[in-house]
C-alpha cells in the first residue's frame, strides 16, 4: 500500500526505496479539498456544467445554501466525493438551481448560509462550461467524465 508519505512507507518496509527514487522526479503536494475551501465553488460549478451537459439536464447553478453547505463540509473523499454529490444532485433536481436538499444526506445544512466564498459563474450555460473543459484536454479520454479521476 502506498497511501501516505512515501518516505515513511519506505522506513516501514512497505514501499521499495529504489522505486521511490525512480518515480520521485518532481514532488507535488496537492492539498485536500477541505484545505481549499475557496476553490469549492469554482470546482462545483465546473463539475455541474460538465455533468449536467453530459446528463442532458438543465441544472445551471447552486443556491447560496447549497454552496454554503458544500463549503462547510469536510470532504473526506476529496474531488471524487464532490463529483458524486454533484452528480446525484443533478439527477435528483428538476430545475436550473441545485438546492441544498438535493445534496447527499451526508452533507449537513450550512451553519452560516451567507458564506463569503459563494461563487458566481461568468456564464450560466453548462454546455459552454463543458465545451471549455473538453477543449482544455486533447486526449480522447477527455470525452469520459470519469477520466478526470484516474
């Protein structure tokens, strides 16, 4: 198993040291989603645009309560969990605005609905957002929304 800091896994004998030095050309630390609260609105809107267009739904934005709930949640599953919650909300919602009640039951209602990190999209069209995301990637895997997650 290689989850966690690899130098510690090497010390424990759970990861090969020679393989570590082969792979460790550039080290990047990607902070967890809970450490990037200011990014949740933008990430949620990108996922909403892509997934709504993929599903053929009319969802275009989140209510302030829904965004506040997402920003106050800890996201132990990081981006995969965010994507799944948004996909579920799109499926369960009928209108253009995703309300907090459509979010997963594991996300509690917001404590402070007037969160300072509410994201206002520049465009209201999920199709435009989805086309933008696809144009940023040149490989064929970009057509599959799951390819963004490995």
